[in-house]
């Protein structure tokens, strides 16, 4: 087929903004494809990394064959940890800035992820024909999956099922210490110790590691041999039946079985352990009869535990394409597998009543509109009653419209991993800035998904009808209390802040029924604060606690607004918890502004102060003015 015909075919894509560039870049080879539709990969090509001086020349070499195609989005899986904009490859002397590469290629979107994160993301979509099972066991549904694979290095990851899809682990498990299981493996470790003081699992269970095993066993057996590459060792074992090469391969597979078992018991991987990488699939059927499975189950008291866990070799070519395509699709928030809640609505639509189906159609056709509009407008546009909208939400398993919107917003947003990235001393200002922002955004998204809407409704109602509000907080939490005082004063609600532990109980004893205390504490364990809350409750006041859900303070409160983000405030200056607490103050403020009873109260208070009541609500930036 001529190049012009290929380009014309590629341009006939299911994606409105054109094909998407996908790549799996290892230390030795780089594999490329253009995704034209979900599961459709065209123009697959493999390039040798040694032929290029860096990532941009490599990408441009592939794209040179497709100069007539407009590319807007790309995702790369690379064989090293990815954290922040700057990427340094572990097994290749390449370093690059993701944003600089994006600009150099003229892309709107460029994602760079760890290669085994991409491989792990592909696992839930693999079919039986894509796998070779080794040994017994059967996968348990909705269970954790482990994945590892030897190549130039040893990639390790895991897949954790959640309500709306899967979360992958950004693991560097290949760098754990190698643990020998018998005398022969101990002699190999001793051989490696002659060169390295720390011998990781990757050092031996990898392509270069197979070559170390070959030299170590040859020395142990008293043989003088020339150095062989891992490919030559595998060929010598599988084709020539060379005894030394066969012993090396058997030892290698046994070591891999031990490492796989360690991963299985660490993760509780009852969904199975999957073997990828560039080495094991080339062993074919021989691997099934190797010592891999017997070593996998050789775990003493946990032998029966491991015998129930299945192990598979991934045999489909380029599985990382499926994973990196899924990650890119989620980032772009498209409908091709990225929004599991949208898919859930689509799949359940035929089971709903005719009226509920009209709500479902509106959700599928105009998701952003449904997310932003009140129930009355949603009902009007779907031509149904407001109770029908509530019934639709409950048919999907939600408490009501507010609960549905919270989860639906998360589905539409997608893309930001709920994972904490530790700031390191060596990080640049760009990297540390990105990590601080990413950590905070991730925590906010997780916090949003765990919000208790009913507790928020109760807290808003208490504040809206309160005679006065008092904030009790110390240390870092006092900043949050001051922010609340500033906002609630604007509602003409008498508000005070007490940050002195000696004054807490004295202030609490002066409260009466109809007053509200908002107690803010990361730990929820301060004795003075707990004593004050007891005094406030005894005086007839209500207490709203902004604290950990399992704390003593939460148990004493009328309502608890839980902030369960863990920060050791006794050792560290809490940062993210403070942001989450401030967000709760903002939510309460907006809720009070929307509360009908409080609107009347604000109106009355303004009038009593001689203020012209031209508006029933305060202007807040979150509200439509």
C-alpha cells in the first residue's frame, strides 16, 4: 500500500481530533502505534533506541513517515519512574522535559507514564487468547492483580479494583534486595557481590541478569566459557539443549517464581500474577514446564495460599499500547472507556422506567449541563418530574442528586492520580512545585468523593438558624477558624474565635440552646478542646466538628464533617489537611447562602441594621449572579 493510501486510512479515525500517538519506550527498543479507535492500533513500528541520541529524534523518526497526519494527543510509556516534568531514564542516558517535548512536536497533550503502570492498566482488558496460564488456580473477581516482567530491567506493578475502575501502583519493586532460595542461588549472589554491594532483584532477574547467572554458574561448575548474551543463552537452552544454558534458564525461572510469589503475598493478588516483559514470552511453552510454578508455590505455611492464585504469561504483542491508550483516554475525558459512570448509565438505561430513561438520555447527551444545573432545570429539560430525577439517581445506587453529582463530577474530571509523590532534596523548583500541587489536587479529589452530603446538610441547617457561632481551634487550625469567622460575619451571624485552650471551657459555659460551636482539630484529641465540647453540649449548644472521623472529638459532636487525610501534625506542619478544612468552610458558606431560611434571616438582619435589603443573598464567586 502506498504511503498516501496509508495516511488516508489513518485519517479515517473514530476520534474527532484525529489519531493518537502511542509509544512503549524501553531501554533497548521503542514500539510505536497510531490509535485510530478504541483497541485499533495502526502503523505499528519498532525502533532501536541505540540508533538515536534522545527522545525527540526517536519520536521524529517515527513521525517522519506520517507527516501528512495531524496529531494532537500522545502518550508515552517509558522504562523508569515518572514524577514531575523532568524524566531521567534509568537504563539509558536520556533526560528530557515532558513539556519541552510536547512543544517540540506541536502536541496539545503529551502524557509520560511508567511502562509497567501502562502494562498494569492493560490487564483488566486482556482476553484468554492473550494469555498463557502456568499452573493451577483461578482468579477471584474484583481482586488485586500483580504484574512483573523481566527485560532490560525488572518492572513491577499492581492493579487495584475500585468502584469506578482500576488504580495502578507506581512501584519500583524490581529494586528490592534479591533473596536466594537455595545454595546455588546463594553462590550466584556471592558472585554478584564481587561487583555490587547492593544486589537488587532486577540485577539478576532481567536480561543482563541472565548473563550474570550464566557466568556465575559456569564458575561454580568449574567451566571456562565465553560471555553470551541473554538471547544466545535462551537459544542455547531451547534450540541446542546445551546443559549449561538449560541450567541457567531453569535457575532464572525459579528466581522469577520466587519474586512473583513475594509480590502475590505482598499485594494479596488473588486476581492473579501476570508476567510480561521481553524475555519470558519468548520462552513459549517451555516456560510452563520450568521450575517457575513450583517455586511460586514453595512458600512453606503459605503454599496452599499461593496454590489458589493463578499465574499467566502475557502473550499478546504490545500489551502496553492498551494500557497507555486507556490512560490517555481517561486524561482526555472521552467516552471511549474513560468514564465508567457514563458507561454504567448507558448499560442500565434499558432497565429504567421510560421517564427515568429520559433523564439518562439527558445525562449521556449533555453531561456538563446535568452536572451544573439544579434539579428543577434538569427535570424540565428531561420533561419529567423532580421525584423522577431522584428515582433515577437511586436506581444507580446513589442517595440522591447531590450524591450522584459528586461521583459524576469525579468521572468527568478523571486524570489526576490519587498518589502522594514525596518531594526530594534533589528536586528542582519546577518538580517540587508540581508535586505539591499534584499532591494537593489528588487529596482534594479523593476528599470530594468521600464527602458525606447528609452531614453537610445538617451542618448548614444548624448554622443557618443559629443565634451565634463560636469557633474553637488551636495552632494551624486557627487560620481556618479565622476564615470561617470572616465569612459568617458577612452573613450577619454573630461569630467569635477562641484559640486559647484556657478560654475554651469558659466560653462554652456561656452558650445556650440555639448556639453552635465549630471545633476544628486535625487529631481531634486535644483534652482542652474535648472538655469545652462537653461543656457546650451540656449548655444546650450544638457542636460541628471538622476533624478525623474516628477521633474522640467526632464522637462527641452533633455533626462531624470528616477530614481523614492523614498528616502527622505532631511531627510535620500540616498543609493539605488545612486546605481540606478551608474547603469545608467554603462549602458551608455557599450552602448557607443558598439556604432559604437563612436568606430570610439575612434579610431581617440587614433591615434591623438599617441596611437596604436589595438582595436576598450575598454575592459569592461560586454562585451564578
